């Protein structure tokens, strides 16, 4: 279904705008999609484990601020340091979820609030300009003269996550944790470690998405990535990953992210005001969750 929706959207936009299939338009769409793909890929692992990470956008925003502040002193080292810092923040949230037995929704909702506040304090509630963007400028290059480097990196990230899951026991562990955590524990699955690892990957992806945003905007901001939370969740559920966990994949989220990006790009083309964008995301999330929900897990709806 995600692939069918993607092809249908491309055809519809090509009919609505004859210039849509030009190299310039497609390249712009891929550049826009890159941070969203990375964010959705990382958060997909948390969803597959039966949880959710609502802090990814706030963490990405904070990471843009940290990167902009650290670039003058650390140079090229700022990128891995920021990604490691974001990974550590993800790990802290995972540990809080596992050890304190607090639902991931609450942990990451609180984390979102804390991270947003820290970003405002650290940035002085303003944009942090990047004077020398040389260390992150490589993300603005093109592979083969056509494919944006940021899009290529996003696809590589998805491929690496997918391969690691495939060639290790992680895929079965993640699926088992998402399907039935109690059964997974009885089968010997290291459920707590799997959950913490999922949050680590989600944090790392948020940090990488921040690097992409800074390379494109030449600055960091305390709210720069905040508008990516709903699109990222929409990308996950549009891709067919069950919000109840256990079923889905990062490749599905890649397709979902492309669908969501085309919707964002396509609204102005068909004359729909951008103000309706959030309404569209809300409708998409509700409909897709209803279609992909594992009803065997939710006999009682609260």
C-alpha cells in the first residue's frame, strides 16, 4: 500500500504540474525528505518494540543548536559529538522507561518538554548562525550530479539498520518484544536491552537529522525540527508499521516518509493552503492507525 500510494501521488502531481518530474523538482523533494526519512527510521524501532518516541523532533532541534555552537571549536568533530550526545539522551530515556516502568509515551512527552526548554536556554531563545559550514557542507553535494548527498545518506542509514536487524537476532527480538513482551521475556529475549537500544538508535537518528538541517539552513534553532514530529509519526503509520508494535520495517517507513513529503510538496501545487497541512497529518495518522492496528492486543479501548 505505501508503494501504491507513492506511485499514485507521483502520477497525480505530474498531471497537476508538468514541471514536477523535472530533475530540479525531484531533487528538491529528496532534499526535503532526507531528515524526515532518518527521523522516521530511528523512531520506527521504538514503535516496533511497542513504544513511541515523541521527543525526536525536540531532540533534533536541540542538536541543531548544539552543532551550531560547537562547530567553531570542534570543526569536523562536532558532527559525531552531536550524534553521540543525541544517542546518550536517547539512552537516558530508554533507561528511564525500562527501570522506572513508565510508559514510553510519558517518558518521551516529558523528554520533549525538557529538551525544548534546554534548547531555548542554550540558544538564548534565538537562532544560532553557522559562520563556517565547511564541516557539514558535504551533505549539500550531489552523488552522480543528481542525487542529493543527504538523501543518499538517509537511504544508507535505512539500509544499515535493515541489514543489522536482518543478520543479527535483533529482528526477532524486536518483533517478539512488540508482539508480546511477556512471552518474549519467557523466551529469553533481553527485552530491556532491546528497548534501550531502540531508543539509542532513535536518538542517534535525531542527531543525524539535525546535522542535515544545519547543513541546509546554515544555522541551528530551538524549534527548527519541531514541525517534523507529526510528519515522522505519519510516515511510520503510512508505511504500515503497526502502532501496537511487532509488525513493520524501516523500509516501510522510508516509503511512508516519501509519501508524506510528496503530500507536503503537493498541497501548494493543487492550490491547498499550507495551513491545512497539520489537519491532513492528523487525519492520516488516525486513519492509518485504524487500518494497521493489531486488534488482538486491544480488546479494551481506553
